[in-house]
C-alpha cells in the first residue's frame, strides 16, 4: 500500500526567507513523486517531479525537492520566498510510473503563507 | 489555447437535480481523470479513463457516471444531487506510458448544492 503524509498543514515564512514543505511517503514499489501548487481559485499546476533519475529535482519558480529513499522523504524547498508563492502545495505519490491504472495518492496539502 | 478546459466554472443547483460537467483536453493525452476537492482542500480521485476505457473507478456513489465520447473529452454526470456533493471538481489529463505520469489540471468546477 502506498501513502503520503504532508507533515505541516500550514507554513508561514517571511518574504525573502527559505521555504521548507515536508512530505513523507510509503510505497511498495519504486515511486514517482510530484509536487503541485494550487493558487486560490485555480487548478493545480505541476512544480516538479521525481521519476527515478536524479534525486535532486529542480522545478519551476525556483523550487526544488530531494528524494531521500532512506528517509522516505521528498521535501520541497526554495531559498527565498516571494509573495507570489502563497498557495496550497500538494505532494503526490504514484506507484507505477508506466501504468495508467497506477494508484495516485495526494497528500492533504500544506498552505504556505508569506509575511511581508 | 487552454490545455484542459472545464465547463461550467460555477454550478449552483438544488438537491435532487441532475447536472453534467464537461471536460476537454487538447494535449493529445490518452488518460483523463476526475477529482473531487472538498472544503478542506483534500483531493480524491474519482475516475480515470484511458483512451475511452474506464480504468480507475474509486468508491463513488453510482449517482456519478463518467462518459468519454472520445479520448479528448471526459464528462461527469451526476444524478439526484445531494448536499454532500458540494465541492470543486477537477478534470485532469496525462500522457500514457511516458514514464512521468504528471497530470495537467483544468481550472475546476465549483458545484454548490442547495
């Protein structure tokens, strides 16, 4: 069985400071892992993905995430937060990257707030 | 040039009515999905179609029926609407067998049942 846990429901940082959004997963097989961002009243947009290539994954808008198999983690980071980063962030695990029928599990989301 | 589009964006209706939400993607993807997002932002997959064939059907009341007339369209019909159906419904698509499995989401349809 697979699962994903976002450890913080809400994170608040000051503009210009680093961002860390934490995600732990469990998976029976080699997982594909994703981070999506959802701005208010919008659909979800892919930030980055891990699919068994490089463990440090760079995404859009300066975000990156590191896949750590030993810790079963896929935390999302950004060196310097911008006001426009305020949004809901979802960590997603997918067991089989080749099967369209693979289970797709969304985390419960982390709301990121940016203080001026 | 919208990749995944949904109509309508907002839908307000009364209990007991039947309604449909339409989804279209112009990305040439083989796989499409419906998700329900509740008021706490929790996302749950409802259905997945691959090239017009149903491949994921989660525990969803049979009042919900997806229809895929072709691989670019996946519509969601809901019968006998209930208050608990109020949510935001997202359509998504993804390429098949590309190894990445990322999804492209539509803007959502906010359904309010009164």
